[in-house]
C-alpha cells in the first residue's frame, strides 16, 4: 500500500470513528429514505395542489383547487366520516386493549393460557385487510344467511340491511377495526406495563392502595409514553383509513357516501377521475389535519418538553 493510499485510509477511519460525526452517519440511511420517499413526494404534491394537471401538462391555477374543495359537499361528508371514525376508534382501541393488557399482566390465570391468548390476539394483525374486508362483508350481508343477521334473528329481530344504513355500516367498520388492531395495541400496553418497576406497586400496596388505586396512580402514569404513541398512530390510522371501507363496501361507492373517507375521496378524484391537482389538494389538507391533531396532543401531553436536569 502506498503512502497516499495509507493516508486516505487513515482519513476515512478518522471520519468513521469520529464521535461527533458517528451519530449522523448512523441516521443517514433514514434521512435519505425520508427525503426520497416522503419529503420530495410531499413537496411535489403541494406544488401540484396549485396546478391543473391534464395528461402530463401542468398549469398554475392558484388556489382554485382549494376553493373547489371548500365548496364541495362530498369532501365535507368524507371529512366528517373520517373524523368520526378516528374519534370512535380512539374510544374503543385504547380502553379495551389497556384492560386486556392489565388482565394479561396480572397474576391471575395460568401463564400458558395467557401466552395462547396473546398469540391469538396478534393473529388478526397478520391477516390481509383484503381478506378481512371480504369476510366481514359476508358476515354483514343483507341476506338471512348472513352471520350477523342470524345472530339478530336469534334474538327475535328481522334481517338488518347492515351496509345500507349509516350507523350499522359504521358499526361494521368499527368491529373490523377492533378485531384487527386490538391485539396490536394490547401488546403495546402490555410492554409498557411490564416496563413499570414492581417496586412502585409494592410501595403503593404498603401504603394501603387497592388494585384499582394502583392502576390509576401507578399504571396509568407509567403508561404515559405508550399512551402517547398509541394515540398518535391511532389518529393517523383513523384518518388514513381507506382499504377497510373499500373492501367492506366492495368499492369506493357506498350508499349516500356513508363509507367514503378522505383517502377514498382522494382516490376517487386522483385515480378514478384523473383530477390529480384537486386530489393533491385533498392530500395536503389531510396531511395538515393529521399534523395539527397530533402536534396538539403531543404538546398537551408534554412530549416536547425537556426533562429538567438537577
């Protein structure tokens, strides 16, 4: 090896082993991925939202797409459907998995039964949304042979047109969400509970706190990071929901647009109607909405506050 090559090798080693530079080298692949697959497409979508795109030709039209969006009743219907779905999924996909995690984490029952229960809870998350949507569509079929109609008939009620009415269709979507994601959130909360030191519970027990008091005064505060994370991904998942509704209603055209979401509306305008500029405006509004909600709840929970050092 020549002296020149040796000098170059030493420089590379010093560069790689530099303590100040090493963290940036480790996160460089993530930053490049974020730039190529997120920041550049988002920036391009923002530009397209101010354009009219027709067959590869784009012309600047100012805020006309956003003005159309503001006056479009179907968009506000889709917005209402997505926000309602997001709020209701938060109300069921946080308390129920937290309760299941508390039961699994307790000393009651055998460990083998708990392990089997945890495995069975996680299986739905591995199932394809397409398959799950088709199965739930058959379950909520309008015919007498549909599973849900057989259940209501057992209690003396007539067949229900589940996917033809707004509330019953929403119930089907929420049940699908609960079946699919309850196990994942349960694992999150279970991991958070097991990370809480047992000494906290022992100290609370010595002070005379009951199990319920220990849950509210020890478990819930200890679950704050997990709760913030689950809430953040649930807000995004609720507002970005599309495929579940698409498969449940066998397409993007549900009765009276009761199953139409913001992403479904974006798909309709951008893919089905080839109105890419208007669809980009819908995507920008969705991005701003998700960021606004999540940044608000992250700020309210003190996530961005620096820990005080003594």
